[in-house]
C-alpha cells in the first residue's frame, strides 16, 4: 500500500543522498512521491494524490520540524479555530500543516485530538528524535526495524528490505499464527526483526532505543444502561451520520463496497441521504450467490450505480503476487477477494472506497453468544475458549503432525500465548466485553482490515467513517445485552431504513422486518431440514449425507479442487516446498492428496500453506 517511509541514522555516518527506500511502494507511474533528506534523516511519502494531497513533509519556519502524514484527518476547521485562538497558526490549512502546528503547541499528546485514519512520522530536530503515531484503530499499518543507532520504517515491509543489512529471519511464532488464524495477530510480522507500530500508540526513537507508549485503547463502559434501546439506536444513527458527513468533507469521489450484510447497507443508507442517487456501489461473488442478489436489491433501494463482478476463484492465482505485496504475506490468499474490485472498478468513476468496517462487532457483538456467559461455569479456561472462538484455519493437531519436531517445539502453544497477552491488556471485567476486546484486537484488526481495506490500495484510497472517534467512543458504552443478537443494531436499521431492513441478509436469508407467520414458517422449515439431514446420515451410517446448501459468496472447497487445483499442487508439491526445513514432506503430500481426493476438507489447511510458500519465494529466496 502507498504510505510513509523513512530512515533515522544517528550513528554518525552520513546518509547517502541517493538513498530512497520508498521506491518499493511506487506500483503505478502516476503515484506522487514526496521526499526530504539531510545527513541523518530521510522522510518520504508515496501517495495517489487523493487524500491529503498537499506536498510533504510539512515544516516549521526554521526547518527543525518535519512531518509526513498518510491517510486523512477530519474536523480540521475545529483544530484551525483552536490554533488561531492560541495565536499559533499561519493560515496553512492542509492536514499535515495542521498536525504539525498541533504538535508544536501540545507535544506528542496532540495525537489524542486527531480524528481520522492516519499514520504520522515526525522528525524533531530540536530534541533529535523520531516519532511514529498511529490512529486509534491502527487502520494504516506502519512497520519498523532497528539495528545499531539506525531505525527504518515504512507503510510496507518492502521499504525496510531495501537495506541489505536488515535480516530476513523468519519468525516461527508468526508462521504458527498465519497457519492457525489465516493472519498474523499481535504486532509481529513474518520477519523476526520487523515489528508493527501498535494501534493507538506513539513510538519514539532517540538514536539509542525505541519506546512505545499507548495513548488509547478499547475501554468498555460497564455501568447501568443510560437509556432505552430506542435512545441508543437514535444516538448511534446520529453519530454515524455525523461521521459520514465528516468524511465527505474531503471532496473525493466515493464508492461503497456492498455485500448482503448489515454493515455496508446502513452506511449506504446514510450515504444516499447525503449524496442523493448516483454514487457507485460494488459487489462480487460466485454466480447466483445470495450476496450478489441481496447487494443488488440494496443498490436498487439506494439508487446507486451498481457494479457486480462474478468470480470462480481465479482471483487467487491472477492476483497472488499483488496480494502478497500489499499484505506482506500476512493474509490467507483465498481471502484476498477485494482485489476483484480493485482490478475491475474503473478509477475514473471513484477514487475512494468505503466499507461498513467493524460495525457488526461494535454494535452487534457478532462473536457474542449466550455461551460466552457460561464458559467459566462449564470449567473452560477463558483464554482457551477465546482462542478457539477465533476462526481456526489449521487445527493444532494438524500442525503438530506437519511441523518438524524441532520447529514444533518453538511454536507449540504460541498462538494461545499471544491471545493471552492481548487479553492481559483489556481493562473490562465482564467476560462478554473481554471477549469482544480480544476479537477486535485480533481477528478484526488484522484479518478483516487486510481483507477489506489494504487490498484496495494499489489503485484506490479508502476511508472508514465507522472508526470516527465520537462513534467509536459511544459504541463502547453499549451494554452487552443490547449488543447481543444485534438488538440495538437491528433497531437502528429498522428505524432509519425500513426499506433496507426488509431485504434479507446473506448470512441468515432472513430480513429484519418479517411478519410473525413468515418467521415461524422459516423456523419450522429449517428445523425439518436439519432433522432430515441428521436422520439420513444416522440411519444410513454415513452413506447418505445431504450437503448443506452453500450460501457463501465463494465455494473455496470446490475451487481449490477445480479452478485452482493445478496451481495449488504446483506450489505446495514443488521441490522447494517439500524441502522446507519447517514441514515433514510426507505429511504435506498427504494433506494435499486427502483434500484433492475429497477424503478430507483441507481447504483452510492448504490456503495458509500456499500463502506461506509464496511469501518464502517472494521475500526470502
């Protein structure tokens, strides 16, 4: 993804003026490249000229402060008014110059006032230090590595690897995380010596050491409800509308990634109110899947120009290299579907994509169920339960067979340990809030963000109205009982957009507004089908199994055995893959064979293995 980069070398050696690690991010010739350097510091930005398009770095009058910003800030007028009252503003109204003026006035705590999606780098020549600052959710990753008195950073790891002295050692625990969760959770990367700046944090480098300080985290209000469900629904709707209006101040051409779920349709509803008819919406999926059908109905209700793209899984092979470049190999390749939109949407129609990112968890507690409340009563270890609640790709018992013994000893129990470390940072007391905290900091912050946002960035920018500060803070006051089963979320949708609420959801095939009779018929029908499937399987001793109807946008199991079969086998059964020091070759062969012969469903075992092998080829070999 385009972004910021830099080098700070306080070892006494002069930087080569020709050094430019940012070239690794310049995928397209039309990208804009800003760069500044002196004997000790290099700061730069590669961007698309869409959000915060001003030339950077921003600088103070005597040149002792330099700032580069990737992303966007909202509520600039509010900050400008405040700065003018302080007598510390010279009418420069670009996001980067406003941020620099706030830093001059407030110091590093200025970041607590910023609202938007951003990463910022500041070189403070007065105090001889570099600061890296991330937004509250860490929606724009920035990576760093240090050796001796030198620090390199960049929005892509490839920038850091331009320096040949940066070691390319593989992190065993990150390998286990990728295979287990389809992504690398925590602040690790697949490289042992490269880390990610945590979300809601300030990193400081003074030439000797790195210090990271959190300034914000998810802190749930756990007191009594402050109103009725109607009160919460009304306020959430007001704040989401406000967040959307704030993002629209950037005057960019907006497109909405649309699915058959709740999140994108409620954002689309408010967007249609602000823009009227005619904005663009995009969806994708296999032919005749519910996601495409319901997204089309939603688009018709919104009055948008809708674009639907059909896929049979070819996106994996066609876009594998691009996906690896953008995700640094930290996202399972079968879940890189957003590249379908990036490859097919015309950039002249839209320059910025929006999604309904994260609303289902914040408002609906999408990982919550009544079972969360009695884990302890059942004697389950809380960390174990949380670990297993996150979608698992390759089970631990499969990994134990696959890894060579010496490698297994390095990674055994590491993913559970990482989940435990995330949980240790949670201040909530209620188990349901502790669970949601872990899901936000693991699955959503890493897997979902990369799958929904990062993969768009080769050709487009993205904005995330759903991480607006005011909306985020209020969402954390929602009582658990109102999040459970989407109670307050459903109420908000029905109240604000009844026409959208009548369209079924792709996950359940049910609409939020249904007559009691229709709801009962659907319930009875589902129970009959479930009973029939169970009885046939039992009395035929497994010889007759009625398959579940696939209502997903994809059919990964089928695609991996048809469209992608030769591709997967050519990678995983190659001499390079079978000679890796990580795996037992006979087990790897067996896993591939069992899946292809339909004797086991290894779709989600093979996919992260495929990702890892291609990452090895691209970054290590």
